[in-house]
C-alpha cells in the first residue's frame, strides 16, 4: 500500500504510533513475554506521550493551516476569477471573457485531478471551486450582461441547469454530500434566476424527489434537511413575486395553480416517514424532518389561503386532511416509526377542523368539532398512541375554553361537549391498558370538563325553577353509575353536583323562584342528601366491621 507519510498530520502520526504500541503489547501478551523489571529510581520516558504533548498545542494551528487556509484560498480564488471575467466582459470582450473563464475552469479541474492522491481534501475544494466557477461563467453567457453572448433566455437557462445537473450526477457518482448539496443550491439559484412560475416550481418538485432518492440510496439525511429548506425557500420567493431578480416585493397577483406544486413537494417529503432505520436515520432525525416539512408546508399553505382562498378553502384543506389521515393509516401498517402515524393523524384532524369551519362557521361548528374529538380518541386506541390522546386532550380543552369565552352558548353544542367529555373519560378508563396510560390525569380532565358542561347545559336548557332539581337528579345518576361501574370517581361527581345544587338553591332559587318550587327543590335536595348520607354511614360501618 502506497502511503505518503509526509502528508500525515501530527495527530495521524500519533494514532499510528499508538496503534503500533498496542499491537506490540498484544504480541508480547500472546507469547507470555514479561517486561523487564525496572529500577525504582528509573524514570521512564514515553516518546509517544512526549510527541502527543508536543503536538497538542499546535493541533489547532495545524488544522487552521491545513483546512482553513485551503478554504480561504479557494474562496479568494473564486472571487478573483469572477471579477476578472466580469472586468473583461465590461471592457467589451464578451466572448473572450467566457473563453477565458472556461479555460481557467478547465485548469482548476486538471489541478484538482493532479492533487487527488497527494492532497485529497484540497483537491476536493478545487473541484468544488471549479464547478462553482463553471456555473458562474455559464450564467454570464446570458444573465447579468448588457451584451450577452447567448441572446436566448431559454438557451442560457438550459445551460446553467445542465451545469447544476451534471454536478449533481458526478457528486452522486463520487458519493460526495458536499458536492450534492452544492448542486442543489445551484439548482435553486437557477430556479430563482429563471423568474418563471412553472420552471421555478418544477425545480422544487425535482429537488424534493432527488432528496428522497438520495436518502433511500445513501441515507443522506442532512441533504434531505437542506433540500426542504431550499424547496420551501424557492416557493416562498416565487409567492413574494421573486424580489431577488428586481421585482416588487408583494404577493403575486395570480397563483397559476402553484398550490398544486406545494401539495406535491409536501407529499414527496412525507415519504421520510417510510425510511428504514440506520445509523444516520434515527427517530429524532425522521421526526425533525417531518416537523420541518410540516412547518414549511403549513406556512406556505396559510399564505396561499390568505392571499387567494379566503372564502374558498374547504376543498384545499379537505384534500390535505384526507391525504394525512389515509397516509397515517398506511404508516401505522407499514412504517417502522409509529410516532409518524400519530403526527400525520393529528395534522389530518387539525385540517379537518379547518374544513368543518369553512362549511359551518362559528359557533355551529363547535358541535361537530366536539364530536370529532371522539373520532380522534378512536384512532388513538387503534394506533395505541398515548401521544394522540394527550394532544387531543389539549385541543379539546382549548376548544372548550374558546367556545365558552367567545361564543353565545347553544344547547346542542353544550350537550355535545358534555356527552363527548364524559364518554371519552369512560373510554380512556376502558382502554387504558391498550394506551399504556399509567395515570388518571387525562381521564380526570375529561371528567371535570364533563361535570362543568353538564351543569352549564342544564342551566341553559332547563327552566330556571327546575335547575336545582335537575342538578340534584344528575347527582343521583352519577351515584347510580358509581354503583354499577364500581367506580369511586362518579361518587365524587355526585357529591360535587349535590354541593353545586345546594349553593344554587340558597344563593339563587330562594330569592327568585315561586314558593311552591322552593319547597319542591328543598325537599328533593333534602331527601337525596339524607339518602346519600345513610349510604355513606352504612358503608363506613361495613368497613369497620370488616377491619375488626
């Protein structure tokens, strides 16, 4: 094996010496060679350790000198050649400036190939520099030139696209993520320079597809992240009327069905959820890519909606909802990352909520949104996803608070919230093993919400003179349920309802309702209270007898 030791850094020399020392030690151990006993006054000298100590101080300097200056030199070289090409072109020698640029690019490619064996990292930088200069010189054939060598925009655009595609091809061939990332950046620049709606947006779809393909073939997750940023950035630039090329900064006046490209790239990037596990592709990297894709997609979808579909967004959000819900089912069946199914299911239900709002508006839509919560819990049980249950609980409580604080109360909506809260609490208790829920916190939240909404519902639904009676009747129902289901929580709800009924009776009813209804309310509350008291007394005695 040919090795040029002159090119090894100090750290590499140390590593080789340490490896050699460990190999000698293993050989001595295998042959039972005992190291000679040294005199206690002997001071051992470790040449390897001395070399390491001497080199650590200069390691940073070595790295800066080897890599930092190499980067700096190539950056300076790039700008230097760029300015020379521009200067020659401004002097009126357009064709000669291009020829000069291509000759210099060819020279850098040859130099990079010559240095490949002796200075591989420097050769890589020269190669990258050559591609960038090739793109720049080709770009100047038509763009940013008062007297372009190539007058046709389509031809000029085709040539710079070809340069970026060729670089991407050779980067894949060499398994170079740096070159591939640079090629993606150049394709994005090409898209922006084109200032053409469909060309720009087609490039975004191509970038998304290439990112997925390279992820499948080489597990290039960082390139996948870069692609997401580039793709949504190009789409945003287009949506803002492409101010990069001198257009006025504003939302474009005609969307030209650009949202279809947005849906395409969002769907393509969603395929990350189907990726296989590897050293580089972990659950954190997959979830991170999904979140980044979701943020970019949601932000642009919001801009589209506010700009073009303020009054007609139902079909758009319904399509997104259908895709996410169906895709979540597929992920649950096929994906190695179960959290991905939960994330897409939640996003699907959120967009479904927006769809329902577009059809029914507030406050009528609250009825369906409350019922939808049951559907979410049902899917959570199927997916065995505690995450969906937690998020649904937060959304349900947020929705309930928003309804109570902003809308006029509707009996049908009140009933739906009450029913859904109590039924969800029962379902969570029934399926807590399947959902691996170890605490009753979520269930208690639904029980409290249901308790409050039942009182609110009866307050608005029942005539004022019967409110105390109705609340007391609810307490009886809770108590019966606690006996049937053998669940103490419903007894707590019964006691709370009795206390609420008593407060309402003495604070409101005794001052407002007619005498006959006061008597009925008082007697009914008294009978139920005494009955419950007898029950608790007998229960306490049974406990005492059992303990004795």
